[in-house]
C-alpha cells in the first residue's frame, strides 16, 4: 500500500495516486483500489466509534465537490448528529439483498453455461451446507473478511479442498454482486494480497496428491474381474477404460453421439473439458460392450449414479480411482508401445503443441488413434 501523503491533496496528486489511502485533511480521505479505482470517504469518530462514510467516486465527484460534502458532514457532527445515520434516514426503506438471494440469482444466471449438472448440484450443496447457515441472511453489501473467515477457517486444515472451493464460490458471488451495484469496495474473499496473509498456503496443509492409478501390468486381471460384475456401473467402467475417457463423459453418453457402424463416438464440445468435439475410435471390445445394451431413451447408461463407476472399480481394487485409468493408459502407451506421444495426448483429448503447431495440424490423427485403441483393448483383454 502506498504511503500517506502529507498536506492537502491536489488535482494532480489525485490523478496520479497509487493504490492506498490518502488524507486531504478535515476528515476527508481518498481511497485508491488495487486496480486504480478511486473514491472519497469521510472518516470520523462519534461516541467512541470510528466510522467511514462514502462520498462518491472520483472523477464523478471532483476534489472541490468532495471537500464541500465533507464540510456538510462536519456541520452535522458539530450538531451532535451522526452523518451516516442522517443519510440512511433519508433513504427509502427497502429490504436488503442477502447473500442467499445473491447466490441464488448468480446460480440462476450461470448454471446453464456449465457443462455438467453435477457442477450446479455441487455448488448448491456446498453453499447450503457450509455458507448459508452462517452468512446466508447477511446483507450482501455488509459481507466482510470476518464473515468469509467464519465460513472458511474451520474447514481449512481438515477439508482444504472443500474450503478452497467454498472460498472461490463466495468470491464469485461477491464479484457478481459488485457488478450488479449491490456492493462496493474490495472483495473480502480474494486470496491474493488478502486472505493469503490470514490462512496458511493450501500446499502447506494439503500436499497435492495424484489420482490413484492401477499399474498397467495389472490391467488384464483387473478387466477380467470387472467383466464378472453385472451392474451397469461395471459396464460403464469398462467403456471408460477402453476409451480413456472421464467419468462424466461416460455417465452422460448419448446414443446419438455413437455410430456403431462407423465404430466411432463423438463427444460434443459442451461435454468436454477442453470445450471442443472429441472423436473416439471404438475398438472391437468397445463395440461388443455397447451392442447388446438396450437403446431405450437417449442415454447409453440411463440413471447411472454419480458413484456407480467408482464403486464397480473399487469392488475389484479398493483405492483406485476412475480418473487414474487415464494415467494407466498413458503409462502403457509410453512404456509398451511405439506410438508417438502426440497420438497418446490426442487420445486423452489433451492439447498438443503450441498454438502455431495446432494451427497447422488440422487433423486429430484418427487413423493412428484407432490402431492405438485396438492395441490397448487387446492388452486389456490379456
């Protein structure tokens, strides 16, 4: 924060002021935000309590007008009147917008743009469980650092991942409220330059852990055990492994995306993490898995629960995660095949090369990836 200047401000000093707080004298101050926004406030003490009253943003309110406003507030103080109370009594009474109301409006406006319905559900559940019981009824313009810490701090050491997501969701709601002119000032849920001083770094309390992956040498035996299960989750898990895809991509697979005759599955961009269409060659075993499934309705695995795939996997090998099979596939590609790394990366729907290289490579190496898919399926079959 910039040091306080001495003496009265000038128009030039106001124009060039760096982030910080600057006194003009006679209770008038200028606040400069981290991104350069500037606003006047009147700072005073009454009944032993120090208060700050906003007088408007610069340059909409120039220095001379800010001084006039400060003078008017000092006159009220001489009469024993609290300037903020006097201002509020003149405002038409209306119910304040609470954090809960703002969060609902934020979700109503944004969840349609999210790729997964699970994401919206997780948002609502985390707010309902951790945030709304503590600050849901607080006016959105009154949320401060104390409120944010009251939610996040109890979770930070034991549930760091959850705390991080909750903090980010509070930040987004408060940013939305500021854009809607429902609150002013800095966002108290921001990490950089603010909460990083109040909470230990996430890496110190929760070291980053990779998804538990099955060693590729164990894959044939694992697949044999998985095929013995009759549940829908086990079939979905087999498809996930054979196509090196993610759980959500398999759970919400639609029949219109799959062409059994062309032996191809095209996942549309809105369901992909990379937000672009992903063509997947279907190997012989993948076709054999899909062909007997009844094509009733739109989804390949109708009604498949969020944890069904994981349960099927962990019945065979406790501790292994669904996402970890992408690492298993990558390790097998690197250690047991001669396929170029870009074929592997495209099979995993990863970006390949820089933007210039991507501009020249228009294809997706589909023919080579079909060979890779068949080789992977043969290996999985033992």
